[in-house]
């Protein structure tokens, strides 16, 4: 069956029905391997990466044929379990699988770490392949993760023409802005710094963990009144912002947590993959926000 016909056949079906359709058709034509899928993605992205990139396979055999692709923010064990239950064996994750930026496992293996062992056992049992997609989407023009986040917030029209990290939103309060962003991004435990009733309209947005230098640069933007961020060391950006608020140079900070600050970007990735990968099903498997508010 031609790819175009396959796309028409599966358009609008539920994920389960799509997967069943792909399995039926897969018996008639060979599925691509994980390595072949990654090669397609690399070609479509148009991004050339250095040898030091973290966008590499983290687990599994790249020559394994793909039964389904699970796109996720972070390949937690919970995500892997849900992906495997749906028949997806290629996991494309934005963040590390093994608890460090470069997924170094030597020390974990040396310590016979039980959590690491449990995760590896599940990966091997279900023959999962895990590939990281971090440097590439951030290097695309425009940054695909940022594009997805702006789409989720509905802020396309507010983006400052001279600074893509700054948005001139309708006047609101720090508290109201925090609640709106929390709802749109599914952030369970948003924290704020500053007076919740302070009025703001020029807002900076940083994603994930860009570091103090990037956050500070945004906070130095003329007229900036608030910063929405993923996470950072509390003795760096948070302390700097607290001092900036005391010095009356800005009014508030909204801390989302890492997962909700980039997850919509991986939803954008899943949409993009669907435009050129037609021979295996693709599904966004959301990573749960690990934080919860205390009951009072």
C-alpha cells in the first residue's frame, strides 16, 4: 500500500486503531529500523551536530525494526511502561534516561544501583530502543521546543520582534499569569517569587535549565517585569531575581519545573515527525509532572 494511502487510512483514528492498522500493513512491508528512522529525522532537521552531541542512542539495538514511536519529554520508567503497553519500542526522549546530561552509567553499574538495574531490566525485557532528541530541536531554526511552548501558551502574537525570549502580554498580575501558565502547560506545583498582586506585561520566558547566564541575560532586557522559567540553582537565578525585585528592577518570577517548561515542545516534535514518517505509528507519551502541592 502506498504511503499516501496509509496516511489517509489512519487519519483521524484513535492511537489504538492506528497501531492495529500499522501492524496489519507491516506484515506486507518491512518496518524501518530505529537507525533508519533516526537517519530520516537527522536529514529532515537539516542540523549538523558536533561529535560531542548528546543526541545518540542510550539503550537497545538500533538495528531493531520499529513497531511504534513514543515521543516524550523524559524517558522515566513510568513512560517506558506506558509506551511498551501500547506496542511502541522506539522511545524518542528530550531529556536523559539515566540521570545525567550524558547518560553516563559507569558509576551506576559500579554501585550496582537498584533503580538503574530495574530500569535496564525493563528496557531489555521489552526490547526498547531509546534515542535522545535534545540538541537537534534546540538547534533548528526556529527552535522547535520553543515553538511548541509558544504555541501551547498561545503567545505567538506577543513575541517581541527584537528578542525571542521576551513577550509583551496583556497587563495582568504575577498570580494570574502564574495560574494561566500553570493551566495551559499542566504544571502542578508552580512557585512564584515577588508580590503576587504586582502588575506585569513584559515577560521573559526561558525553558528547561538554560543556566544562570541565559536567565540573567533575559532579566537584563529593558523593561522586563517578570520571568517564567523551568528551573535553576536557587543561589543563582532565584537569588539574582530576588535582589532585582528588592531593587525594584523587576516584579516577579514564575518557576514551572523542568518537565512542564518543555513538554509542549516535544508535542511539537511529535507533530513534525508525523509529516514525514508515515510507515510506523507515532504517539506523544506525556511525562508526568513529578511535583505536587502539599494539601493544607
